[in-house]
C-alpha cells in the first residue's frame, strides 16, 4: 500500500471506515488531483498518511454539476 490513502463519501450514505476507501497514492498532489476528478455525488474526502488525517475536503457548493472543493489542513493526535 502506498503512503497516502483517499477516502470519499456522500453526506447521506457514508459506508464507514474501509468501505469509503477509494485508492492509494505516492504523493499528496496525486491525492488532491484524484479527489477533484471524482463524480459530483461525493461531498467529502479525507487523505490519510501514516495513521493521521492530513487533509479534509468538503464541497463548497450544492451544485452537483459544478463541484468546488475546499481543502483544510488537519492533523489528528
């Protein structure tokens, strides 16, 4: 498994844990590009590196045709 893990989900139907896992990547930039390329049904994303959430993404708009992602830095203990 690569260093960065991406989890994506819908607001109303999260599957929970590994069920929301989508892919793994070698860099944070690859993760962000992947998230931004995904279907508009996804409303949140988490990027995890070595057991720490380092990026949290949520959509800024409710327009499913014109997704605008907002990325926030976060580091869990």
